[in-house]
């Protein structure tokens, strides 16, 4: 199950819990810290190397680093909240929490392969129109590239 703190991801917890409880399955909960400008321009996490050859000012690099740290903390909280909700409502289920980093759909797919999951559950963000065309949606990308069953919760 992939979570992002959205209402649809919260609703998906109910589905995952019901399914896992019904069939005696374990659950892997994943949240992904999205790819940031530093990773897009060859810097690593926390801005390693960003701007050294690109002429970026140190103030800009510091702001990017702060943004990345805030994103990571936010996603850790999202993961912790989702894990606690699932464990509280479904105490008999074995839950594993994972924090990923990178392009969200790719990390979901990679984690699903590594963990050998039987089904992927994601919430629908509901992008439509131009925003959906430009950005796409994580759930659509996962559906397009995955050979496993997928449950998209609205």
C-alpha cells in the first residue's frame, strides 16, 4: 500500500486492513519522498554537489536542502500515522513500514517487486484536465507499468 497523506490514502487503509484481515496477509506500507531539484540536476539527497558547476548561489542550495529535509520529515510522519492507524484498527496484521525516495511511481513499482506483493493499493488524487495531462497521476503510471493487480481507492 502506498500512502501520501491524502484523504484517498486514508480511505485506502480501510480497504487494505479489511483485505489483509480477511485473507491473513501481511501489509507493506510505503510512502515516497518525491524527487527534488537536487536529484534532478545531479546532486544527491540534501543537495550534495548541487550548484557547484551550475552557478547556483549557496542561499538557493540551502533553501533546497531545507525543503528536502522538511519533505522527508513530513513523509516520515505520514508513514507513521498510516502505520499506527492500520495497527490500531487491525492488530492481528503484520505491518512493515517503508520510506522510499525518488520518482514516486517507480519507487512503488520497485518496492512491489522487491517485496513480492500480491496487490498494490493506492489512492486516486483525481487530477483531470490540463493538470492531469501535464502531470499525469501516480496511480495511472503504476497501472500503465505494472503487471500486478492494483486497487485504486477514490
